[in-house]
C-alpha cells in the first residue's frame, strides 16, 4: 500500500472463523465425523434429510463450544436455541443447515493479540454452533461434479469478531491466536490447509478520523494463514485505489485466488442469500446449568497466555523463548515432560529450541512425530550438565537417538564419547606430553602462553578425545606454572 493512501485511510476488518470440532461423531447423528474416510461412508438417513429422521444433539458439541466461550471470556447463555438456515445447494441434501441465529450460546468475549511492538484486545461478538454441509468435488471427473456427504452434519463453531482489526497483520495474529486456543483446548486441530479452520474476512476502509464504517466486502476461500493476510492486504489496497480514483466500494463477496494472488467477484448484494432463518422445531432449547459450567471450567487446561507467563516468571525463561515454547500445547507439554527428568529449565529450553526444532523444521514434522522421548532427552542433557560428555558429543548422540530407543548413556559408551574426568587417567598423559615437548615447555614458561592450545590438543589426541577438556586445561596450566 502506498504510504500516502495509508496515512489517509484506515482499514476496518472483522473475521468470521469456522472451526471444525474434534468430536467423535456428528453434531446431530450417531455416525463418525472423522476426517479422511472414503467418500460417502459416514452418512446416515438423517444426514440426507430423509423424512421421519430426527436430530439428537451431541453433548460434546455443547461442552466444546462452552470451553471456547470460557477461554475467550464470553458470557454463556443459560438458554439458547437452534435455528434453520435455509438454502439450496447440491451438497446440502436437507435444504437447510442447523445453526444458531438470534441466540448464540456464547457472546461478548475477547481475545488478546500480541504484535511485535504492541498488544491489542479484539472483541468477540458471538460464538455459535452449526453443522457443516457436504463437499462438492469438481476436479475428479471430466463431465460431472461429485459429492461427498461425509462432512454433512459435522459439528462446527463459528467465532465472529467485532470489527476491531485494523491491519492485515492484526488479522493474521488474531487468527493464529484462535488456532492456538482451539488446539490448547483440544477441540479442533486448527489446520487451515485441511479446512478444519476456515476464515471469511469482512473488509472496509474509511478516511482516518471518520467514525462511521465504510461499505464492506467479504473475502472467502483463503486456505492458509499467509493467504488471509495477503488477501486482506490486497483488498484494502483495491478499495483505496477504487475510492482514490473516484469510485465507490459496493458490497460484494470475493474469492481469493491463491495462484494469481488476487480476488475475484463471487456474488453481489443483489444475489445475496436470504436464509429465511426460523427456530429449529425438532430440537429443544439448550439449557446450560451452573453445574455444567463449573464442570467444564474445571476441565479447562492452562491457557497459552498463562502458561507463557509462568514460563517467564517461574522458570526464568526469556520472553522470546517462552513465546516459542508455548506456541503449541504439544511443544510446551514436551518441554515440561523433559523438565520432569532434568529440571534445569534453561538448559532444556536451549536444546528444545535449537536441536529439537531444527529436526522438526528439517523434516517438516510436528512434535507428535518426534521420536526422542522426554526421558531420553532429559537423560542426554543430564550427561552434558554432569560433564560426562561435551557439546559436540551431545549433538552426535542426539542425532543418533532419533529413531533409536537406546539409553543415551549406553549410546555414549557405545560411541566412545564418555568424557573422562579422572585425574588418574589424565595426569599421566599430561606428563607424557610435557616430557616429549621440552622446547614448547620452556617457551611457554618464558611467556608464550598461547602454546596452551598446543598442549591441550596433544593431550586430547593422546586420550583419543575422551579427556574432559576443561579439566585438561586446568591440570596443564597448574603443571606448567608450578614446574620450573
Ligand atoms: P453477516 O451476517 O452479513 O456476515 P455480521 O453483522 O454478522 O454480518 O458481520 C460479519 C462480520 O463483519 C463481523 O465480523 C463484523 O465484525 C464484520 N463487519 C461488520 N461491519 C463491518 C465493516 N463495515 N467493515 C468491516 N467489517 C465489518
Ligand atoms: Mg458473513
């Protein structure tokens, strides 16, 4: 965006985020909702909207959404109802989705986001429950569109933000925060690429200083976090250019094209749906008792911001290290499991942040697929802290441990990497080295202290790299300084 227009205009952004819940079965039917099954194998007459079928609410759907509501400081409605959202589409055999309309179960919350140089609180308007539609597949048959109804009836929550976001960067951070929270809660895997987290962005601009919002457009089809940021930036710039050239923003739905990196029009307001919402007659109201609320509150895990603060305050980690370690619950859990074995918080953090993350990056895997157990890693770090191995040995053993269930000590012995700190082993070698290098000894004693490196090198060579170099240095210095 050019800086002139950037100074003149401010963007206003609100996100509608859908998260697919990790319940075992569908929202209203006793059939698996697991991702990745063969097409149309997880379908019941209810998913097809056959006459005579009746929905039954999956209780975990309610528990999961309340978790999300509590984690984002929402009020939880004591009583809320489901509504039918009616529209025609081939992947929606029932002709309507069960959703919530006027009475969402969670409302009025907030999420704090942290950017590089400031923090900001984003209001949550509402979080409600709904079921997903099926999926049309256009790229597998040259003549026909195919339909997979496994997804029909899968439980979703929709998290609607207030129009509090002002830049594409803020939207990116907000969405990342939602991913982090749902993952911590264990209610959604947060995978945008696979579609378990989806986001529509509402974008408008207004002259800086103006209170009234401008006309917004809605962006869809952004299937990665980066694309959300890119698409919003693109749209802000498009609107500014349009207004600057005398045009007017009209209410549109736009699709992001990830290949061309631009948006294209999907439908205008005139074609917009009228969903004819009405209360769902086949389901009773959802009543949330105080007992249920207390029960769910007690189940909440330590949330990312609180865990982060604990890592800084109690474990003494730097803010940056604590931030990276708590980014996903799985990594923070792994780190703390290692701490159960070796409680030097900084030493363990160093190894996790360098060695472990390096392997995860190199192999593009998550910590779930990392094969060195916390017990192995803790034992390895202990060997290093006890001076039994040096840093380069630690790295060699670390690499060897990947895919091995061996004990680090056994491996260190097998690889001949145990460092000897026994003076009974080291001193005779030092004497040998001193005796066989009289010239160097006298030059050292005359003041050429740099020769210390030569002596250490000789001792290390003769000990086949096994002597503890720190101890070797100490002993040689005292030997050379004391002798005459
Ligand atoms: P709809 O149901 O048509 O999608 P909502 O009122 O539920 O409309 O708003 C959807 C999203 O749009 C919310 O996240 C809200 O914050 C955002 N929003 C509303 N007005 C604007 C605006 N003028 N500019 C940007 N975002 C907006
Ligand atoms: Mg909308």
